[in-house]
C-alpha cells in the first residue's frame, strides 16, 4: 500500500479512490443503506443525556486519537489530518490510529458518509474539468483547494483523470492549497510525491504543490492568486470538501466565490460539499461542538447565485450534498 509521512513522522496510507480498498460503494442501494445505518446509530444515542455522552467520550478519548481529536476540537473544527485518517476506513488504519476504538470510529456510518463525500467531490471535479481540458490541450491547470488540508479531493480528481483521460493531463499542473493548518498540507505534499513516483498513478505528470496559510474571512490573497493564474493563461478550478461551504459564514462563501469568479474570467468550476438541513442533521449538529452551518441546497444556492455561480449538478451523501458550480451566464 502506498504511504506518505506526516509531520510527526508517521507513515499513513495514501487514499487512491481507484483502489477498491478506499472506494465507497455509492449506488442508490448502498447509499441508502449507509443512511439507514446512520439514522439507527443516531437514534440509539438520542436519549443519552449530554453529560453522560461527554463522560463516555472522555473515556473513549483515552483509547483513541480519533476520539480525542473530536473531543478536543480547535475552534469548532476537526483538524484536516484527523479527518483524513477517518477517511482511510477501519481496515486501512495504522499505528498510532489503529486501536480497537479507532477502528470503531472509522467504521461508523457517519465516517463512511464522510468518505463518500470526498469521493463525490473528487468525481465532480474530475468530470467537470474534462470539457475545459479538451478545449485547450496546452493551458496549465491550476486546482485551488480552499480549507483542503491534505487536498486529497484534488489529488484524487487528478488520479481519476489520469485513469480515464490520461492525454488531458499532459500539461503543467499546480495544486494550490489554501489552509491555515500546517499538518494536513504537509502530508498532502508528501502524498503527491508518493503518487508521482515510478509505477504510481501520477508518475510522469508535471504537478507542483503550493501551500499558503489562508483565512477565508479575508479573501484578498485568493483574489490575487486567481488574477495571477488567469493572467498566466491557466484553467482554474476550485474545490472545498468539508470546509468553506459547511463551516463558513454566508458572507465568507459569497466573498470567496466572487473572488474565484473574478468577473467571469476566473474559475471555470467549483466543487464542494454543503451540509444538509434536515431535522436529524440539525439536531446532531446542535448536540455537538462542531460549528457547521446546516444550509442544505436550498440555503446554499442563493449564496452561490449572489456570487455569480449556479449549481449545475449535485450528489447526495445524506450528511451533505456535493455540488458542482459553474459561472452563471449573463
């Protein structure tokens, strides 16, 4: 199994969605089964008092780095590297994230739906790019990953394109990771190096990695990056899986999308995840310390429209809807 090193010095498997060990079945029946398992899991805990649940979590945190990362949230966010480890799946965990409690967390329906979320965003990004890459076979490609952590949605979009449309990647490619964290992007850079090694899915591809600290409440650096990329003739596409559209304020979403659009001359498409707004999702969020905004598509689409984007496609992972945006016409 392909691995890459974290800043702490641990080797973690690199998620490759073309490898059956990492792919999540997403046919309607499998997706529905995941939803039903999630509902049953949440109902089983619904009447546990909050203080009792906290005691249980505290005890579990002593046995699991993954539980500890949830219990010790920083600013209402789950850090990018812990989120990534959860997405490995229970059978792919390695030390020090492979205790019985860690495996139990990674096998939970909620986490399996997070894995599906990343898979859907990567696929939307890859499939959305095909027409633009075909239209200009020499233009550089710039992937802008906002709040991306290790940016495995962007890297897997490239893996999918390399498998299905290899000729379209015969160009200069740069992955721009905009994230205030250091650990996730550092691992992502090492994952890219591993993926471009001989015999690996992205071997022989001209792919660069750039990480810049970013606060999505201050969009000037993003606007400047997009202007620079457009001036260089790049095809610009953006993504934000489990980040901006789920944790950001309305104003932050509008401002970032407007900066990406750059008056119609910027990003050709944007892929990302939007937290659903059904009753159960709202209740689970209200009981947690995670600062998600359960907008749903109905709440998100008007924000995108105000920034000049339209939702042209969506895929459902029950906890969230994954969206593909394109600049509005007119």
